[in-house]
């Protein structure tokens, strides 16, 4: 997969399929180009692969918002739920209010 800023991610199709990743159409080269930036896709793939989940605390609101949208679009519901719960938490109540306008 290739991000909008040109970063190539070597991900395994079977792992993505196992978590319900919704694949967009790909080119004849076999590379799937995605409209998201590499920073967002990197976070999303951390939720998919059996790794430690990314720490959302140091992230800007907009980054978590974009990650939530990306997770929804590609069917990575675990990431979407975790992001929304994080934004709902007491320390992020103001951010959650802004998220209602997604």
C-alpha cells in the first residue's frame, strides 16, 4: 500500500483481510494507493498488526480525528472504537465535543 505522501507500506493482505480491512481498488502493479498520509496509515496498521497499540495521549486532536475517520472507512472497527473512547474520556471532553462534527 502506498500513502498519499509516497510512503510504501509492505503489509500482508491476509492479516488485513483477517481484521476486516475494506480494500479499495488497486492498480495493475498490485500497489494500492490510499489518500491518507503515512502518519495516519502507520497508526492504523499498528492497530491491525499484533503489536502494542499506539499511545494516543501525545497525539494532536486532528490526528486522532483523522485516524478515526480512516478506521471507519477501511473497517478497522477496533481502532475506531478505541479512538472514540479516548476522545470521550474526561481529559478529552472538549476534543470529543469537536468530534461530534465529523
